[in-house]
């Protein structure tokens, strides 16, 4: 009983005691908290993770690589760290950053590519007494869906038959059978380039087994409308290589494969080597389905401009540049680069010559330029710059803000990624990858608001040069190397985010 009585007394007096303390010691109580000699607790991860030096990171990865990098403070205009800053390295898809800003300055961010349907002659009673021209305007994103809209417009305007010729003109750009001759021929990311491109100049090759026999299909694919095509064919022969050869006869593509090519997947994209015939066949098929009678197409330059009956316009260039960088699309890169050079120089150029002109443009911007460009996409190893040249390019105030907007959020795939999330507001970057080539360039904004610019270039050209051309389709040893250097790049970026926050 006495114990219960004592507890009840405490329950009554304790709140009174607390109120008394707050009333008479309010100022000293608050001041005591603010002036506590104990440090603010830091996250456990911060205590356990110590920033690593580059040599330590390189040794941990057991990586044979030639690496150059720069970390640059934008506001202080100061290089914070650098290794091999003046050495030239293959850029891979980092090239696309230069191409993007080159094209936007020359063409303008609102530039659109236009494909037209033109008539030469008079139309009466739904019949065109003359020629119909499908004229390419180098649109890199033209698709089946655009051709369907063009045909629908012709139908709505009353056209039912063409009495003359159906002419397909792709002379807006110089034809290239492929972007880089050192890549395997059957890779869809190494397509042809023309003044008339369709579905990124590729077809989907699908196969299945029916009663022990293979059945094949080639399709032109787009977002809405898909069509079978006949301009691509395939043959099989015994070979030590899964891919043997490509026979392009000036009209159709015939691919030769070993049967082992069909063992795993059931489909794969193949490049189109003659985009003119590809687009001509698709337009003819769509018109025929609609009920418009066209003669068989003729592929040739037709300088006479006709009355525009219908046209398809691309998205503005800025949108296409975003698409190009997001998906690292090589055809888009080459087309926007070639189009910029055509306007800049006043004439059509081949890829190599156009890339050289872009290099001269860059030298006028940053000065003291020792690099080289062999294309606009970075698909070949001939496009090279140093990390210091890239830093001078990216920090240029003319396009600094545009570059940040164009870059993608840096993908974090690592257990220590909590460092990046805890100590940065954002990281934006563009990567570039080939076999035994891996690069990253971008921006870091730390939690404290410090703005950093970085470039990391890495390669092992000795190992790359040992690869046979036919073995460059994702070789396993190169995949391991590229994975290691990617982790090294993440380690460096994490270390910088922690150390310079």
C-alpha cells in the first residue's frame, strides 16, 4: 500500500516539476542545446567510406587501361585533379556532344527536316498526267507512320492514279553504304546514310521453325504501322563464322549466315544498305493498299521542283538532339552533322570531310586543338580528343546551360551509390562505349552547391586491335573490360562527390 501511495505522489508531482524547470530555466535550457560540445552525428556510411586515390582504384580493379581524366571547378575556373590531360583518346559516343552543339549552332534548335510529295503535270479526275516525286529531305526519323500520313493526304486531295512516272529522289545527302567499315556488316547500329532514310535504315529479321524447316520474315517496323518487305533476303551456308557475307547488288540486300546464327535468338535487327529502294517499296505498298495506282518506282535525282501535294516534317532539331543523346543513335548523329556541314560549307560532303569541317569549327571555339574527327557519331575510333580539350569545350559559356539540359541523369548501378545520392544534388553525363573504349563526361552539383565538370577517358587500343572484325559483335572479354572500367569511373565520381562536397 505504501509503495502504491508513493507512486501516485510521483505521478502528481512530476509534471509540476517539469513546468517549474521550463518556466525558470527556459533560456539556459535552449542555450545549452545550441552550444552542446558534442558533434552532430554523421551518417555511418560517411565514417566508413574514405575517398580513394586514382592509383588505389586502378589497382583494385586489376585493369589494363590507358586513362586520362580532369575534374574542374566551374565557378573557380580551376582544375582540381588531372591525369594525362593532354593525351588523345578515342571519343566513342562522346563525339555526339560535339555534333549536337555544332548542329544546333549552325542549323538552329528549331530546324526541321522535310520530306515532300511533288507533282509535275496537271491533275484531272483523280489522275495525275505527269510524274509524282517522293523527295527526301534527310529526315533521320522518317518512319512508316509518316509515309502512311503522306499517302492519306494524297487520297484526301483526290489523287487516285499517276499516269507518268513515280520517281524517288534521295540526293539531298551523299549516299554512304555504312558509317564505319571496321564494324561487322550485319550490325544495325552501323546503317547506310542517304538523303532519304526510313525507320533508321533497318529491318527486323524474324524466324521460326515449322515442321523442322525455318520460316523467315523481314519487317519494316514503326510505332504504329508494320509492313513486310522484299528488298532484304537471306541465304545460309556452312562457315566457321556465324555471319559470312553481305551481297549488295545495287537494289536488294542478301545476307549470308551460317545456321548457327539461328540457334539462340528468334529475331534481330539488320541494317538496310539501300534506303532508297526500301522507302520506295514501302511507299508503293502503302499507296496500293490505299487504292492509289502508282507505276513501279524509279530511283534517281530529279532536279525539277514540282507542286507540293503533301509533306512530312520532323520534330524540331532540339528534340531530335535529345533523342540522339538519349539513345546514342548513330544515324541521327551522322545526319544532323552532315546537314549542319551542308549549310555551313554550302555543299554536300562525305562523312569524313564533314567531320573534319566540324573539327575546324571546334578549333575556332576552343583554340589549341590537336584532336581529330572521322565521323559525327563516334562509331569509329578515329574521332579523338584529350580530356583537357573536352573540358574547354564543355565549359564554354555559349552552350554550358544547353549541354546540361541535353545530358541524361547519370545511371547509378553500384552498392556505394548512397554516396552519390547523399552528397550530390544531381549528376548528368554522356557516356561513350566501344570494345575496349569507355568514356564519361558530365556535371556534378554537390549538396553544398559546388559545380564540378569532369571528363574520364579510357581505352586499351592494343587489345582492341587484336580483335578480328567479325569478332567485334560484343566479344565477352571486351564486356568484362568495359564493366571494370565502368566501375572505376563510378569510384572516381563517388570519391570526387565526397571529397569536394
